[in-house]
C-alpha cells in the first residue's frame, strides 16, 4: 500500500497564504515522506494547461505520484440545467486530471435531498453517462461516501454499482460516519469497489495514531481485503496540519511495516501565495469540497 495526502488536510495553511500547491507538494515529500498526493479543486489557481503542466513537472521533480484529483459536482435542485452543468464540471476536471496523469478523480456531490432515491439515481446515471463517453478511459471516477450525502452506507454502494455497471467507483472515506464504529463493517463490505481509501484522522496522539478510529483494526481489514491502492490522509482538525500530518504519515508507515523504524519527520514550511478558488468557466460553479 502507498501513502498520500489530500491537500484539503492543509486547507488552513492554504487559506493563510503559507502554502500553495507547489510548496505543499514539497512539504508532502520532504517533511512527510509520502508516495503521492491528492489535489483538491479549491487549491488550483486555474485549469490553464501551462499551470497544470507546472504542477505535473513539480510532482515529477519530487518523485510524487498525483494519484487523484478531487472535485465537486453540484446538482442543486436537480433541474435540467443544473444536471447539465454538473456533468460539464465533471468533464472539465476529467480533462485536468488527464493533463496531470492522475488515474483517479474523486467526486463529492452536492444537491437537494441527495439521499432521495430518485435524486440518487439521477446522480449515478448522470456521472456514468460522462464516463461512458469514453474520452478518458484510463481515469477511474469515484464518489466519496459522506454522511449525509448521496452515498452513505453499504446499500448505497451496491445501488451505485448496480445502476452504473461498476463504472463509478467508491472513494472510501473511513471517517465520514456519524457513528464512527460504522466504519469497520462498511470497509469490509465495500473495499472491492474502492479506487482510493481516505484515512481520516481527527484527534491524534503523540505517536500519530487517532483517538477516534482504531487503525490497527483498519490495517487488518485492509490487509485481509488485499487492497493495494492509496491510503489518502485526510486530517479533519483545526490543529496545524503541517505539524501533524508528518506524524500521521510516520505512524501509518510503521503500522503497515509492522515494526520497521522510520526517522521522525521534521516540519519546515515554505512561503506561498494566497490560493484562488477555481471558478468554473462555463457554469460559474465555484470550487468547493
């Protein structure tokens, strides 16, 4: 298994102007020792090809894989125009993911009454239609489970797989449950559909482990399933991510190496500019989580 991080974890550092995409990638490699990165749409300055090429070149320079691009499709009240716009947003970000050579695109879905069966089917069908256009066959598209959200439980994942024929995968968020203990059975049942696993951390101990989720149990579930994709660190805390994500990364490496020793991570931040939220050029949809 490889370990990465979604840039949402460092959202505060971006907001405060301490990081941009480039300095964040340096932090991920030099301070955290990660294998790859997942880029959140709000942290892009634009979708200009020259800018995307610079991001890809920086990742190559650092020997980091861009394993996922994370964006959001907003269905609103599910009018025909809002559905059309959500599908176009998806196409635009698929093009960006292709430019970055990212094999996965994570979609977070927003809209009214998302768990309504009719709205669920509209989301699954709409996104599958874009995938089936076949323009980017090498990119796996996945919906992230979120409670509340369009995909909340095991039954929702089965429904998504049935309606889409498996062309829409799951971005498995192991901490997106109101009752955190629901995470373990969800993982056992849905890992075969997962393109990426978001490993959520809320309150970490000194060794980088989490107080709310049992990562030894999570390790055993992942190993029993033969999951070999990325573990994407998602730090859901107001504590400094630049200080804590290196601890989390070291903890996960030790956990999955079963005792192999690693040097402690040291944090050093490079200055960055104020990030600009990407605005969708055709539909005016602002970048959101």
